[in-house]
C-alpha cells in the first residue's frame, strides 16, 4: 500500500498535534488492551473478532462514501498481504502477550523499522552511511533485548516477537510493488482477509470460548476495534497526507515508551534495567534511520502499513 504525502490543504498546528497525539496514545495503548482482552479471549480468536469487525465497519463506511471496492486481483493480493500484516504480526503479538508483558512486547516490536531497512536494501535500496549507523545501533539493541531482558525467559514470547516485526516489515516493503486499492480500502481489505487467517489459526491452535468473557476484557476488545484499528489508522493516514513522512512515522519510537508507561501505571508491569536499556538502544537506532530519510522525504513515496502489529 502506498500513499503520497501532500500539502495541498495545509493543516493547522492543532489538527496535526491532535492527530499525532491520537497515533501516539491510541497505538501505544493497544499493547495493554491486548493483555486485558486476553483474560477472556484466546489470542487468535481475539484477532479474528477484532479484525473482522473493524474491517467490515471500515469497508461499509468507505462504500457508503463512494470508495471503489478492491478488484478481484487486488483481493488476491490482500489475501497474501494479510498473512504478513495481520496474521504473523498482530496474531503473534497476541500470542506472545499470553506469556510476556505488554510493555516488553511493544519494545520488541519497535525493531520493525530496522528490519524494513534490511529488506529495502535487499530489494535494491542501499542505506546511507547514517542509516547504516542506525541499523547497527538498533540491532545491537535487539540482541541485548533478546539475550539480556526478561524476554529471554520465554521461548514462545521471544520467537513470536522476533517474527512479528519481521513479518510486518516484509509486508510493508513487499506491498510497495503491488496493485492495491487506496489506503483506507486496502487497510479494510487486509483486516477482512486477515480475520480469515486468524480464524484458521484459532482452529488449528484449538482455541474456543469456554465461558462468557468478562466486561473488562470485552471493553478492551472494543477499544482495540475502535481506537486501535479504526481511529488510530485514520489519524495515521491523515498525517501521511499532511505532514512530512518522518513526522508521521515517528510513532515507531514514541509508541514503545508510551506502552511501557501504560503497562507500569495500569497493570503494575515491572521492567528491569536491561529491558529499558535495550529499548533505549533500539529506539536510538530507529530515530537515526528515520531522521536520515528526511533529506529525501519531499520527493519520496512512502509505504504505509495498515497499522502496527498490535
């Protein structure tokens, strides 16, 4: 999916601040919301419910507003893309959070831009010297996180939180060369298709609802659908069309600290010096990579993933 930033209609500073705040806070909160929802909903079934409802609501609204539906060829592409962008990203984050804290999951997912840089390089886009510095620093943080933090005590969590950002990064890079509908419709289609993959994974994983979900878990699910999948993504796409790409994608290094803060304040999650140190190193690498792209941002066409893995 691609989107071309434009400044045809200048946005007010207040509008930009509100949109950025929405992306930062709403997407930063999804990791903790997943943890609360998992108290009653199994991981892949949770993803199937969330993505199907959010995707269908967005699809219906877009069609009512006159948006064209995906063509048969585009639907086939979305089916494949949703494996990377929904099942192997969001689904595995859900699964990981059955064993690790929400803040730790957010820290691990923060490595996504690093993998995106590697995949872009493999497809012919060679990093600048500054980007190489960011990649090296960032991956040192990833190694530190996987070897020295609480994540190392959970094999399932470690595997899921390595695969999830890799899958999301690959899907983001791969989608640049594909025929996709406009961004909002593409996101809707990905969620609809991804919900099918999630349901299949839930069946294979043997998931089922054995009792009525709690009110808190259901409210967390509603928050994921409305705040995370609909409002958060809408704000992100709006930013891509009104501000520099580097600013729009700054959520990549703002969401993890916010997720850590939510986890500590609302769920009593504790973080070691290793956890926070690894996060600082990873985010330093992401910041360097992001800022190094600002020089060419005005002429670049930026790939717009539908939302973060959470």
